[in-house]
C-alpha cells in the first residue's frame, strides 16, 4: 500500500501584538492567515467501509481544525502573557476576544501551537505531516513532524 499525503486549506482573521518587539509589529495589528494542514498515511482499504480509499474524510479534517484552531483564533487578539497586568486587562475590555498565550505570538510560534492543538485529534491511521501558516501573501512559517519528534 502506498503512503499518501492529503492537504486541506483553512483561513481565519487574527490580530496580535508582539510584546517587547522593536518594530511596528509591537502594535496591535491583524492578518488574514491561511493554514495548510497536511496528513500522511495509508488510505483505507476496506470495500465495505464508506470511507474506502480515503486517508481521511476532508469533512472530518475540517471539523477537527475548525474546532481546535479556527473557532479559537478567528477574530481574536492574541497577546503574550508577559504583557503587564493593567494593559492586559485594558485589552480584554477593549477587544473582548483576547487569547492570552504563554509565548510571543509570532507566525513561527503560532504554527507550533496549532500543531500542538491538532495532533492529538488526528485519527490513528494517519499522522500530522506538516503545517504551513501564511501570515501575509508572501510570508509563512512551516512545521514538520519529522523535525519535531
């Protein structure tokens, strides 16, 4: 049986600010993120199963990623926990949907967080191969399972 990779694209709108950064991204600003999720494995070989020939039903992958990533990050402001208490509380009042994380919310760290959120929910016969997260049309960060064993 052949190993196959399948990829599904997702999109969401998220704002962030980089704590203690020395450039303009220290200010709250937003991006239209594009996320490519690639799974690897062997397609099901069971003529009696309605999912025969599939590595994963794209609809099932969509449910996982929407629940674990899109619904959490879409239209949220992502801020590092290192932001001072009063400023953090002011942001929460101003924006409402503030996601406080234990890391600097760069594209690199966001894609790492997304891998952590998705990985436990991938079906047993497949594995998370890679993620590609576009922050802008020309800039992205990638995460590969082989690099993170």
